[in-house]
């Protein structure tokens, strides 16, 4: 799921389609065909035109989508999962099956930035601080890297969490993330600055904000500027949402 101008852009694995959904009414229409399987969408306006940047997990490629069509700009990834903007002309892309994060330009140039991860999924960036969710390790559930360093090294941000997927650094300064509690899909949050300063947080310090009956894994985690949270489970064609407040939200 990606959010732009009060609309959600949603990739559907079942039919290779990206849908456009009004985030308030739920009204949905087909936007374009041509995405096999995607866990992240970055919508942005470029030269007065909406552009969607998509890591296509099914085709191991990065795609640029406009109204004119779907263009593959880079290939030969290893399960591209998460994707975030990096600088003026670049992106960071996590490779779930290759345990590395790449830098990709909008022209399709690719360079590996980080290696030796543990099933990296969601990414979040706060200035030079990169947060990486590791789906394959509870000991390394979320790690952080200082990209201002010549050779960034991993430091623990959160341990003791299973199957971390999406990450989202929201307007309130908290880092939101989807994970598994048994077979339940959960969304929690932590104060990333406090966790960094204290040498990392544990699962006991998580504040649960959405507790669901949805089967894991949860995906598509998106938090809007007005603090609405959207998420789905990979095994159900429904989008759920909740408004984040002081009390735990329930997915609707």
C-alpha cells in the first residue's frame, strides 16, 4: 500500500493489478495492470505527474509506473521487498532472499549498500539513520545503521519479535512495525531514539497499537500524516484501518 493525496495505491498479487482506493470512502477502481507481486509502493508527484515506484518481488525488478504504462528500470534483485527514497535521485531496496540492501537510482543503476542481514523486509529512514526489519531473526528483529559512516554497521533497535514485515516512521516520531504474536498479526510501536540511546529495546517495551485476529504476515503497513493506519494480511483481499490514539486501535 502507498498513500498519496488521500488515495491508497494497492498492489494485488492475485490479478497483477494496482488499484486506487479513496482512503476515506473505500471507493476503488483499477489503476493499472502489470505488477506481479509487491509489498511496497512509493507514490510521488514528478513534473506534475503521479509516479509509482514498485519493487516487484515476483519478477525481481524495480518498476516505474505512470499513466503511460509500466516500465522496468532495474532487474536481477533477490526478492525485493522494502523500498524508500534515499537522496534526491535514489532509493534503498531490501532483498529478502539475498540478505542485503541496495541503492538504486531512478535510471536503474544498482549498488549494494549493506550485506549480512537476516531476511530484510521493511525499511524506514530518519535523516542518516536507517531502520531495517529482519523477518528471519527474532534476535535481530529491527536493526539500525548510521549511513553517515563510511562503513555502516548493524546495531540492535528491537529484539524478541517474530516475523517483522513493514516499518513506518510516523508523524508522531514513533516507529510502527507489523509482526507476529503466535498466529496473530500485530502492529506495535517504539520510540526509536530512546531505543538507540539505550542500546536497543526488547519485546517487553513494545506498545501494541493494533491487535488483530488476522493471520500473519501482515503487510502494506501505511500510516498517514493524520495518523490513520492501513494494513492487510497477505491471505485476505481486504484492507483494514484504524485511527491511532492513546488507546490501542482495532482494525476495521
